[in-house]
């Protein structure tokens, strides 16, 4: 209450209405803003850089900057700030030298400057998880995948010749938040004029389709299972099972009417079921809107083919959910064609 500057009685009302959507939490003053992880990282990076520059300009020798940089790595990988700076400078010189030699040799042989275009191939396989996993099985960790796509969209990658990204998706879906993080990074690549082509594997459904929707082009095989544009939420409830075994659970002291809403040992109340359905409807509407935007389809048309229905790649092509039928090589060829078209139109990034 004191930390957020909210009166206790008002805070209690918010607690009783939880769980809250991010927008509602912002309106209530429980959070300061709503944005994707990438935007938060940009803000933190800007603040750290400003702090380091302020210290250096004050003549403090960059001690805080060195500490901040060193704290980002595990103990065994720590380097003195000066050593790190020397290594960065040395690597830059090697890169420049390599570029000069390679470029000069190419020009000497062919009489023209070399134009190097790159297409990145990224694999996204397994269920989509929010954050990172323990590495126990094949999965799409949203923070790892989003970070990789974000690096591909940096000016350094684009200047090095990156022209397009082919994302191989083989996923049944998963976390809504995780899917949305990846969706945002694909959207950012498109905004930076780096086209993304989706190559669907055996399965690209639900969250797998969610992350595919904003791409420039989607290629699926005729037997790919895709679509499943829908949302499901719920929980396992062992209350009656435990009661049959003579086991009772003491929920202890709780704060808020919905504190035990997602407990595996209690049933939903009627009010909680209504709240859960409202949350599902909100996420579903967001899903529909993003498919409608990405596929350039009217939302009413998306609704007709959504409702969680699964389509084969051939059906999806007929319905406009994918652009072409084919495999990974076809997707790479499609990316190459997009690069040629954009360069011909003068819209491609300079290498």
C-alpha cells in the first residue's frame, strides 16, 4: 500500500478482483507500465549506459561501469573492465581486417564490390514455454528465442548483410505470454524491413500459429497440422480424489477472494468460473486480432475458421492461413525471392 501509494481499502478491492490483466493492473496503479521484455531491456540498457557515461564524464574512472559489466556474467567468466575493452577492440580490428581482405580479393577477381546477403535459419521446436526451461526436453523457451530474434534485428546484424529470417516452426503451442513475446520480436523484424518466412513442420498449431501470424510468408506442407486458433485455460482438481482417500487439505490463511483460484485442491466458485471465462475471451480476441492483422483478413472471416479447429496444411492454404505449400527448401527459396523483390524496389537494407 505504501510502496504503490494506494489506500489499503482500495488495494483490498484490487486483491479481491485478482488475477488482473496487465492493462487493469496499470489502471489500478499496481504496475508502472505495460510493455514487452525487449522494451524493458532497452530501457534498462539506456539507464545503465547513461549512468556509466555520467560517471566517466565525472572522472571517476568507470568503476561503476566495470562493476555493472562484471556482474552480468558468472564468477568464472568475470573480466576486468580494461581487459574486456581491449578484447572488444582487438576483435573489431580482426573483423575489419577480414572484411578488407575479403572485399579486396573479391573486387580484384570480379572487378566489383562484393554484396553479401545472408538469410538466417532459426528452429523453433517443442511446446512454447514462458521464460526459460530447465533443459530437460525439447522446448521453445520464449526468452531464449525472443533474444535470438532480437539479436538478428540489431543494426550490427543488418549491416553485416542479414536480409531475411526463415523460422522453422514445429510446435503444438503453449504459453500465451511466451507466444506473445516471440510474436513481438517477429513483428519487430518485419518493422525493420527484415522479412520473416515461416516454414511449418509436422505441427504448427495454437501458439505455433500465433507466432507465425505476423510473418511475411508462411509455407506449410500439405499434411502439416496447423490453425487451432483458440485459447484454453484450466487446472487439475484433485479435491474429490483426495476426499475419497480421506485426505483433507488445510488451505491456511489466505488474502483475497481468489487466492486459491488456481489451487489443485479446490474447485472453482461460480464467480471464479465467470472470471476465468472473461480472461479466456480477452486472450482469444487478442489472438483473433493478431491473425487478422498478420494475414490481412477480416476478423469475421478469421472467427469462422478459428474456434480451436485444426486444419491440414492443404486446408490452411485454401482458407488463406498459409501462403504456399512446400518444405524448408521452398521456404528458403521464398525468402530469397522476397529479398530480390525488396532490393529491386529499393527497400532492402544496405549490407
